């Protein structure tokens, strides 16, 4: 279960709008002591598609990713794997990942993770409702000779 | 005798200064910023990401600005940057059936689960210049409606159920990355699709059009076209946990083509597949048509000797960076090569003259 919820918060952090995440973090004004295990580095992940949507894998292209790892103390490590090339975003993600494993969990959850989830849901709803408005309603016309 | 020379540094530096000045344009006009490009020239940005083979909007916008809007030059910049990135790993294969669709249409079935949704499209516009855009700031707001948040199944999965269409079943083979391994013909379909996905839109459009005009017997329907966001799943190596590491926009096209059947297979429909970064449906459709025409061998169809059936021809020439690299290099100094040719022609002419005097 721990893994399941960690998967959720790591996903929210990874795909967060970078400016929004940075503003949420900066507003908390937390001073956290940490050591780098791996300083932020920019790299890429190769995205795989499936032939005909269901067949063999194939490489579509890469997406930029930034990652870093740090520890708060010897026991608690945080990993910041995020979309894009923002090293600060990656560091914030790693710090949040680490803090989510401490007694500060609630503060991070309430002030960051929950808000990221809400932000993403709003974006999703916006797209779905705009897409829905472009749904085609077909209707048929009765032609004279058919009467 | 040609003696090698050095020089041109000053000319090159000054040429680049002028390029820089021209890129800026009239200084009385506000400078473009990267966000303006990534927000307002989105389809250029998408094309540069797709053919640059790297999904990063800001970088793509930067490349467009730096290249003065020359998209092939911008794609070149993206490709060059891409090669400097350490590869962290490979994603899990994406599930396009779970796409958050902005657009989803089928030209083969009218009533489909999930319905036809047009999304933000140029289709049905009148293609008249809109002079309102010359003025400032006017735009329409998108309308919204209540929706069901249900997964939108692929249209072709319905034909699958009846066995009317050829299925795409995984063979279990891992796909070779053509950017890391040299390619040898014949290619696997996976390798072909990777090449096509980063291939030049114009080239693929021309080839796809040629199949429609009869250069490969290949009448295609658009079974489905969808554009939207797909979650990229990636396993964090340190944790062994799979996370949604990125959200990426794709356009996917599944084409449906007739197939007469063979000794082994009864008549059924066959498929072509297109999948590209961004909202690039012209390219996704082109890719699907060209993918299908290259599958002639698989279905035991006749080879008509046309370009779109020739895998080696298509794949070797669809990459616009390879193409422009080779094409544009001939404008760089070839003084020595040409000197040799000049000497040769002079020699032949002298011999010709001698022979003429003798007779």
C-alpha cells in the first residue's frame, strides 16, 4: 500500500505544472537540511508505442526528464523524477518525496500533493467538457420520395 | 595545382552577426518570447518536436525562434540537442485507448461508442483569411458541455471482434532503437514505424498521396483519428515503482484498407498505423498510409515497383535532417573536387582536339 500511495505522489510531482509546483513549495517556506545522492541531471526517456495500438512495441521518440536524489538523514531518501528540464522542480519533487515519508507528511500532502491532484483534475475536466461540446449529433432527413 | 588555403573567419563571424540582427528584425517591434511561440504557434512547435524526436515544448519554441522560423533548421537543432541527453531509460508501451482525447473521429462508422468529437480542428473552416486577427486580442471562448468520463475504445476493436480486420498481436520481440543501432534492410515494422514517426511530414504526405493516386493499390479509410494526452509510465530504477512520469500529446491514426485475401487468409480488412507527437494529423494519416503500403510482402500482395512500397527507398529518404545534411553540404567549398574535375575535362578536350587535327 505504501508503494501505491508513493506511486501516486511521485506521479503528481512528475507531471506537475512547474510554475505551480514551485509557487506551492516556495509558499511553504520550509528550510530543509539534505545531502545530494545525485544532483539534478537532465536526460531523456524513450517513449514506446505499440504497433497498431495493440501489437509489438516501437520507439516513438524521447521526452525530456530531470532527476535527482537526496537524503534527509541516513534512513530517508527522496527521488525527484520529473517531466521537463527544470532542476529546481526536480529538487522540490525529491524533497517532497522524502518529506512524505516523515512526520511532515500531512503538511506536504495538504499543501502540495492534494493541490497538484486538484489542478490536474481541473485541467482534465476542462478538456473533457470542451471536447464534449464538439460532439457530433447526427440526424437524418426524411426525403420526399420515401413518404 | 591547388594549394589548400585557410581563411574566412572574419567573413563567417560577420555573417553570423548579421544573421543575429536579422533574427531580431525591426527593433521597434516587440521581441518574440519563447512562451508566445509555444502558446500561439503550437502546431509548428509540435512538428519540431515530432521530427526532432524530442518532446519538450520550450526547447522546440526556442529552436523555432533561433532558426527564424525555418522548421527544418529548428528540427536540426532539436536533434543535435537530443544527442547530448543521457538516456535514463525506456517507458512502458503507451495505452492510446486511455488517451484523454481532444479529438476523436472515425470516417468508417457514424455511430461509435464515445461518439465523434471534432475537437479544435481546421476542418469545416472556410479557409478564408480572417482579417479580424489583424486587429488585437479578439477570440472566441471554447464552449463546454457536461460529459461522461468514460474510456473511449478504439473503433477498430469492434471490427476485431467480428474477425473482419487483421489483428495486431505482439510477437514478443523487443524493438531495436534506430537511433542507437545501424539499420539493415529489411526492417521490422517497429523499426519502420520509428523512422516514419520522426520522418518529414512533406515527404510522407507526398508518398501517401501517391498511394491514393494509384502508385500502390491501396485505398485507405480513416478508421480512427484521435488526438490527446497519454500518460507515460516509467519505472523508477531506484524504487522499482512505475510512475506517470510525463503527459504527452499524440495524434494516432488507424487506417483501414481492403484486402482481397490469399490462400492462407480469407478476405478481410488490413491496417496501417500512424502515431506522432503533438497534434499533427496530416502526418499521422500519411504515416498510416505509407506504413500500409510497405506491408505488401506480409500480405502476399503484388510488388508494383512504386516508391511507397519500397521500404529501402522510403526509410532511407524520409529523414529530413539526413536529407538536408547531404543536400546542403554541396554548397560548402568543394574547390579541390571541382579542380580535379576541371583538369579531367581539360585533358579530355585536349585529346579530342589532337584527334581532330590528325583526321
